[in-house]
């Protein structure tokens, strides 16, 4: 097994297999983040086939993103301890097997369980990427490699519903929605075939693992999200409020433990970085907005406008194209800090237009003016994400990489989970324009926090 050399990155010769290794890492990133959204369009077809309560439609996504969010920091720590390449390969193997199990699931309960296994495997894979890139690249090449993560993440998140719609509609060999999970199997096998080219790497000082802290984070996050799924946010029952309060208390206990334990999940020095805490808040708000909005658009098209699964998926193409073009332009200009406010301004413009479209178009008609509005949101997200991840990750020291990668991805997935729960429930209990108003508020919060990075 190839191991990182002892000399400093600046003095080391370029790692010869770094480009095929980067392909493997980015494929794994795309595969994992694609699965966070690929079920959004296919979910109604899954529900029609397997049955169960309507709230399962939200759980098909949340069962994946919740363990993904909760275990990401622990996954980063495990990479620091046991080796990032080793954990990466283990996670990809488990993820590929769980994807096949999802495709064969005979009931909604088993599908939700296998989705949770997928999420846990993703939490092992994703935190290793940044550390492995830093081990194999130096100088400007490292900046470009790190800058490629944001566009890949954004494109994967937005392309998921499109791919889910296309595969479900194609009904290959009668597979229907099951093809949305089977597609992971050849991708996972390709990543495993390329993985021997990845350089092994681990933290210079072996950290300990805080299992009680992990349990507190899991319990607190679960109690915070569970009461919001399928609930009427305007009329939450006392039991749901009690669960939310319990979740907040447990997360407060987690924060206290992180300050006092000798083996915190988060490196204490991360919180002293001027820009890292605002980066966590920005990631939470931004991905809550994007994932929540995707859910609202897909649900409105299928439940009210009468669009089929293919039409609903393809309706997101302008978003994906806009994101791809803007990400490429942002990358060519070095993903500079000033791209972030420009990107958020375009997102706000697109959200304002989408709100107007929903307010003026009959719910049963296809909202054609939504197409350019989604293109604007995609362009804005494409300008924002490469600059955001570059600014958030570049200053980190080797000892901070695993913990920081886990934390940043954890709040991203937590934001996605909360976005699906809050915006989805706002739409189901209110209207699409009300959900868009929540998305506007989240984008404004993102603007405020990103200015402090």
C-alpha cells in the first residue's frame, strides 16, 4: 500500500498517480451526494409501489441524510486514526453493497433501513477526500483540486433528481425506481478499481475517538429532525415541541463535552480559525435552501401540476446547466472570495422570480416561467460553491483536516435534512410560495454568515 512520504508537501515530488486518484475521489463524492437527492423524484413511484404512510416520502431522503450528517465527524476522526485511504475503500465497499440492497428492498421499512446504512457508509467516505487530496497535491494544483469539490458536490446534488426521474421513467428491464439505486453499483466498482492509485494518509498525531460525544450528537440531531418530518409546522403538537427541546438540550451537552473532553470530535483549534465557525453556519443555511427548494419544486410538479416523473426530473435541467457553467467560470477565475456574494445575489434573484411564478400560476398548470428562475438559482449556486469550499478549506493544517472535513460535510447534510423537513412541510401544509419565502430567508442568512469567513 502506498503511504504518504515523510517530507513536507512543499518538498515532495508530485505524486505520479494523483490524477486518476482524484477521479476516484470525485466519483465517490458524486455518488454519495447524488444519493442524497436521487430519490426525491423517484419517491412518489417508490411509495406507489411499496405502500406505507405518505410521510415515508420524506423519510426516503431523510433516512440517508440524517446518519450521513451525524456520523461525518466520527468518520473523519476514524480516517485520522486508521488511515484515510483504508476508510475510504471500506466505505465505498459498504455503500455499494447497501445500494444493491436498496434496489432489492421489498418494503418501505427495509428500504428506509438500507438507506440509513448507505448514509452511514457515506459518512465514512466523504471526510477522507480532503485529506487525501492534500496528501497528493501541492501548490496551485492543490487549490484547483480542492476547488473541484464544490462544483462536483453542487452538480451531484442537483443532478440527482434528474437522474432519478430519467431512470425511473426508463423502467429498464422493469426496474422502475430500483434503477436509481442500481446505478451506484458500477460506479462503486469503478471507484474500487481506481482506489489502489490513492496515496494512504493519516493525521501526524493519532487522535482518540470520542464515542460518548458521537452518541450525544446522534441523539440530539435525531431528536431535532424527527419531529419536523411530515409535521404541520404552524401547529406542532406539544410532544413534538418536547422532542425538539430535548434535542437542543442534548446538543448543548455535546458542546459542553467537546470543551471538556481530552479527545474532542472537533479539533479545538478549528474554532479559533476566524472563518471556520461562519463557514459551518453558511454551509448549513445554503444546503438547507438548495435541498429544500429541490424538494418543493419536485413535489409541486408531481402532486399539483400533474407532471410525470420524467418531466419533474428534466425540469431541473436549467438548474444543473446553470450550475455547471457557473462552476466552470468560477474555477477558471480561481474561485475567489468575491464570487460568493455575486453567486448569492443571483440565487436571491432566482428565488424572488420563483416566488412570483408560484403566486401567479394556477397550481394545476405547468409553471413554465419557473425554468429561467431555476437557471438563475443554478448560476448563483455555481458561482458560490467553488469559492466557498476553497475559502473554507485552504487554511487548514494537517491535524485539522479530518475533523474539519467531517464537520463541514456534517452541517451540509444536517442542513439538507432540515431543508427537506422544513421547506417540504411548509409546502405540504401551506404553499410553494411560502416555501420559497423560507428559502429567501435562508439565503439572506447565508449572505450574512459568509461575509464573516
